């Protein structure tokens, strides 16, 4: 089994919204969405990068779980941002796990195809502390918290896969 105190930070990067979640072992400790307004500039990329670096310094994770971008649904700026985040992670000595949205959906509901809102509902049933954000998300016309739910899913899947790999080796 993976050590119970392993810290995993889940990052769902975006050029406007960044979802962040922290797990310590199997427990969800923190979850949030960071908003970065304005058009894309190098200064904005630095702000996002610094915010993520701040979370890494604050939580001192062992692993970063980051969303694998869909090649045709990602801008060049987002690809550059993800490359920077992965570079930061490597410099800090973090193990990096990457999952696509399809990976997350199939992990949490392998029997049938689900959408992002259904994924948020499944996560809320697993982690009841998310119910406040889920209820707000249900009434939002624009999916505001969905990136945060995806960050939670990234970190959770990472923990369970690392745990299973460790178990399989024993």
C-alpha cells in the first residue's frame, strides 16, 4: 500500500480557470478554483505558474496529477503552460501522473460513458465535503467549478493507481 501520508496535488490547468486539489493519502484535504482574468500574456502565464508554485511550496506534495490535454482541444498557450508546470514539478522532484478526461470518467464509472457534470456528481457522492460546490455548479449556466472537480478526480485516481501498483508489487 502507498504510504498513508503521501501528498498528491491535482492540477487541472487552464488559461482562465485552474482547478486545484490536494490529497493526503486517500483523504481530500483541499480543493479550489483559481481565476485568472484578462487576455493571455506572458505576465498572465507567469501569474498562473507562480500560483501553482505557491501551492507546491505550501503543501509540499510528493506527486502531481495533471490533466492530459486533448490535442485538438488545447491552445498553444495552454500547452506551453502545462509544459511549464511539468518542468516545475520535475525540478521539485515530484512524480508526475497524467490522465485524460476519458481516463477519469472510465475510472469512476467504467460501465457507461459519463459527462463532466456526472463525474462531479460521482465525486460528490464519494467526497461529501464537495456537496456545496456541486450544488452551486448545478445552477451555474457556465461550468465554473468543473475544473476543481476534475482536479479532485485527477488526484484521487492518481492515489488509487499508485496504491494499486504498490499492492501489486508486494
